[in-house]
């Protein structure tokens, strides 16, 4: 019968101690309605509130990736979820969060922001590593010939990402000795090229590159 089936469906709960939330009491009918789901959710909300209150911006926490979307990844920090926005995965551009993490990954995250009012937590992976401009002098020197990919072209030159580390400018005057109508006459977006570093200004986050000087050095 349907009553027997209903009894069997709840047989797993026999003898269990449950924490329940009282939803309704009808004394005239000697009836009370409880909810285990709302009791569990209430406990979770209480734990999340406590965790958010304890969290400090700038600290490192451990978490587990629980969800991935086009704009980032959600990480369970032990009762509260935080978001790693796609811009906070790496100091170099990331096309998709799946390039860096997958669901179930255990990882360390940097607590970027904690909003007590909205109860939102912003996390970062890249902040656990030094910013490239802080260590550029350890990796590159003026005069180095480096591999780079052209990322953007403007009227005054082309931008190129140096070995997936930092982005620099090839001024139009450093593309060729010939008079150019436009930088596109020499390079296209996506081109892989060898460039010479002619100036590094870490305090201004600038690096100047030269295509023509690199070609001259390689020929010599």
C-alpha cells in the first residue's frame, strides 16, 4: 500500500537523532511540523557567518573547488564559498578557469576582499605569487633577445607579451628602418617574434622592445 511504502521510505531514519527546526505547532490537533532541511541550512548559515567574521583580508586559506563558471571558480573554505574571478587566476591572461583548476581541487587561496554586508568573499590565486614587475630584473636585462607574442596593434606600434611574463611596447620606430604606413605592414596580432629589450622601467610598469634591433643582432 501507499502507506506501507511511505513507512519504508522513512525507515532509514528509525533510531536516528535528528536536529530539526520547528515550523508549526497546532496544539488543538496535537500536531507539530518540523524541518530537518531548514535546521541544516540554519546551521550552515550560522557557520558561514562565523567564518566570514573570522576571515582577514590578506590571509591565506585552504579550500576545495566546488564550481566553475565562465567568470571564475567557487571555492568552499570550510563552510563559506568564495569566488576566484577569472582575472585573479594568474598574472598572465587566462581564457578559461578550466585552464587552471578543476572541481575537487584542494588549493591555497589568498583572501582578497570580505564584504560583511553582502557576505561575499573574493579570492585570488595570483596574489600568492610575486607580481611579475617586482621580479622582472631577476629574469630579464636590457639587451636580451626574447620570445614574444604580438597581442595588440595600434597606430604608434605593437604590444607584445614577453615569454608569457609581461607585456611591452614595440614603438613603430622600432619595427623597421623603412617608413611604414601602419605597424600592420610588419606584424600581425598573434605573431610569434623575437624582440630585443631596449629599456625596462619596473616602477612605471613599462618595457620597451625592438623588432629591428633583434633582427640586426641575430643577423650579426
